[in-house]
């Protein structure tokens, strides 16, 4: 019989990966709490029109990539392809604005987009991110950009660049789009079919085109959004830039960065990594001052970002954190020794919080020591019949091979003194 396999674009995470994932998840939760952001968890599926209205009908996500279906009760539902629209829905539905004029939320969740799978691009993937509701000020944009930047600094990621742009407020957008369409009209036949289509429906996205001919035309003839901002937009964006400089966040101005979701206004940004290949965006976000209002809430200027979890893992590469599986590997020789080992392991887990793996396969000393090495443990505790007669075990330091005999009733104290073994 043909074997079942996971669906294309999805991924099983096996123990050596989940361990690393959990470590990073813990770092994310700690980081967000340090910044006073509170976690929000929303359901895996929502009404389809939450996304159609929120993200925009002509975006790639809505027009091509959503997993949508009509359920047995006739409801039109969609597996969530992003988290800003659900966060906005929850913000409005639970009247979070009543709790505080500035609501800061974060999330860590699983998402679904039917894209063409490739390195760093999946059909089920994970994001963590933040949304700050209520502040119109550039200082809030800078908090959000700075959090994204400093998050990656925790991992000492090299080769990352912050790119920022302003696509202006919603008032200025229709004016700019007209200017853009008019200036592209003489060249429309030379643009690719996708750009020709976009020019009518979603003109800003023509700046995303990777076709070299389109790029050439755009570089030469397309007006720049930055040169068409309103005075207020300009002051806002200038302040964002000078604050970023003041707090030491290096950035590059990218006049053509428009992002693929329709809700953005004013500041947009991405953090790119050169180690990722074609899918080089680690995270992206920006301001969306009209979305809450468009979804039925009160006018609420907001800004946030979301970051791809899988892309962070790729960027970490060899710097994988936390792939060791135990602090102590217990090498057990003989049946009597095994029951004693199980008791010792339980005591050390309870009293010292150490991760302990006990050998139960009754293998030779050599195979067990090989296993201890493979586990990444810092210590092996060797328990044999001879040692048991003396009520003692051998504690071996794996990095330099140093070993000594320790009485069993002194073991808990022994590990108290090893500050680098994970115990306090
Ligand atoms: P986005 O640019 O669509 O923005 O996604 C943000 C990040 O999610 C990307 O930079 C990338 O790291 C990751 N990502 C996106 N699609 C995939 C995929 N198919 N496979 C793996 N990773 C992927 C948003 O989702 C906005 N909601 C961000 C935001 C929050 N804006 C304001 N607040």
C-alpha cells in the first residue's frame, strides 16, 4: 500500500526541531513580556470576508492563496492567512480600547497560504508578531521597528538590513495612484501582463514586479510615492527616520517597498537577510491607520509587524540553539544498577531541575558512552555493580573526560555546585 505523506508545503517537526522551536518560543514570550505586550490567541479559521475586506480583494493572498470552504451550515470560512485582521477583529469585538488607549498585543501562531512551496515558503507556516493599537505618533512606529530589530539582535544574526518606506496616508493614496496610472499609460504595452492588470486594480503593487523590463520602465518613468506625500505624512516619516537614527538602528530607505497587503498607510518596513535566498524577508510590517475603522471599529491608528518563524530558523543555520537533549546521561551497568539509576534520576530532576536521560537498553559501556556523547549532555553518571557496593557513582565531565567518584547521598549537592550545568 502506498504510504501516507504530509501535504506539500507542510512540515512535520521532529524532536530535535521541536526542542529548538520551544527554546525560540520561550525567547519570544520573554521578549514580548519585557516590552509589556500581552499575548492574543485567535481561532484557526474565520469568516472569509474578514480577510477579503481586511487584506484587500486584489492582493495575491486573497485572490489566489486562501484555503476557503463553505461548511455544512453554509458559512464561508477561511484558514487564517495572516494575523493582523483577526487581531483587529478581536480588538473591536472585545472592546479592548475601553481597557486602555494604547493596546499592545503579540501573537505566535500557525498560518496557511497556498503559495508555491520553496525554501522559506510553506503552505502552513508560523509567524510571531505584534500589533499596537491607538497611537498615531511616529514614536510608536519606531518602537515597533526597534522591537523587530532588537529581537534579531538576540540571536546575533549577521547580514540583516532594515528597509523602510512611507506609502502615505489614505487621503493621498487615490491622488498618487492617478498620477502613477497617468505616467505609466504611454508604456503600458511594454509592461508585463501582471503589471498591466495591477495598474487597474492594485497599482501600487507594480513596484513589486521582478520582471527586468518592467523594473527598467518603473525606474525611469514611475513617480515616487515619497515625493508625493502630504506635509503631515512627510513630517511623520522624517520623525520616524530621525528617531531611528537617534536610537542607533541602521536602516535603508527603499522607495519601492509597497508590501503585499492593502491595509498599510504611511510607514512600511521589512527586515531582510541575505542568508535566506529568494525568500529574503525575515519580517514585515507597518502602519495601518484605517483598518480598525474599515472593519467596523472606532478610528484607531495602529502599527505592527509579523515575522516568519521558519525563516528565523533558516537564518540561524549553524547557530542552532538548544539541540542538546539532556544535561546528564546515566550510564547503567547491571540490573540492580538500573533501579538505583531511575531513583537517582528522579531525585535530580525534582531537586535540581536537570534534564536526565537514563539508559534502559542494557548496552555495553562503550555504546552507552557513545550515546552520552550524542545526547550533548555535559555529564555522564556511571552506575555499575562495583560502585553500588560502595554506595557511590562516577560523575564524568563530558567535555574534558575528568571523572570522580561521588557518594550517592552527596549527588544532589554535587550538582548544586556546577553552575553551568543548568541547575541553580
Ligand atoms: P507578510 O509580509 O505577509 O505580513 O508576512 C510577514 C512574514 O511572514 C514574512 O516576512 C515572512 O517572514 C513570513 N511569511 C509570509 N509568508 C510565508 C510563507 N508562505 N512561508 C513562510 N513564511 C512566510 C503580514 O502577514 C502582516 N500581517 C504583517 C503585519 C502585522 N503588518 C502589520 N502588522
